[in-house]
């Protein structure tokens, strides 16, 4: 078994249950904004939100859109389905701010995440969070879920000036952490941004296929469906 000293860990939906926490926050947002005035079926709003969110985050990771565009557009699209509702940019920003406050206050972790992080810490690995998430939101999430002290380094795309999967992001991560390519493993759930980006940069990869409808499109170093399986590797 190869010896690693440094682990690059994606955060959202690898450790922090962003999807699950967002589902709860989205329902709270719907109630807080009294969106029932415009939506007879709340599911329409939820479905349109997830469609927009997936598309926009994919485009953001490619550098095709800006952070500000994503923040407004991911609410403008679903809100525009409300009958008689014409969402302004300001209204979308207010909805986004409230949603991010609600979501980032949630403590929910992916099953096995805390046990894994405790295990990796006791084994002496240097742990580095590598995320495309927004700076202020990621730090709030870390405080909410209680994993902040587990990480030796926080590497965010906003600080790097570029997103995963760009090799420039991984250049920045290597420089900031002092890790060596040969003894670093990238762990993440997003095959395009986490795994392919790291693989093409020259890192070993552990693909956390949390929802195994999407098998690895090309060979990876490790593939797992449960976080606890990493304890058998590391």
C-alpha cells in the first residue's frame, strides 16, 4: 500500500452534507419568503432550483461565469417560475443571503465523515481542505459542523484565484500546503472537478462515488461508495 503524508479533501458533499443541508434550508427559505403566494406547488420551485444550481456550479468550476452571476442567477431562474413574480437582482441577492445563512448554519455531515476525520487525524496525516466554495460560507459551515480544527490548511478557490479542476488551483494548493505530489492523495465526490483535475495534475485520487449512478469515467487510484472504506486504504 502506497504511503501518503498529505490528503487533499473536497468539502461539499464529500464531508459536509451540502445537499441534505440545502434541502432543509430551501424549505425554510420558501416559508420565510412566503413563496406560496406565487407557487401553488412548492416542488416546482425546488426542482427548478436544483436544475439551475447544478448547471451554474458546473459552469463556475469551468471559469465560464462569475461568482456574482451564480449567486443571482441560481435564484432568478427558479423564482421566475412563480406566477406573477418578477424577481429583481436585489430580491435574488436577498434570497441568496438568507439561503446561505440557513444552509451554512446546519451541522449535517455525510455519513462517516466525523469518524473518518478523527481517524485520519490520529494517524498523523496532514489534512488540507480543497474547495471551490465561497470563502465566508465555507468557514461558517466548518464552524457549524465542528470540523475546523481537523484541517491543517484551508485551500479555497477564491484565495487561489481559480477553481478546481484547473492545474493552477492544484499548483496553489501544493505551494500553500508544502505537500509533495508523490505523497498526496486527492479525495472528492465530483469526478470532473476533484478527480480528473487532480489526476491530470499528477496526484493519486480517491473517488467518493456517493451516489453510484455515476461510475468513474476513466481509471482512478481508488473508488469508494462509503467514507469508512478510506480507513482500509489509509
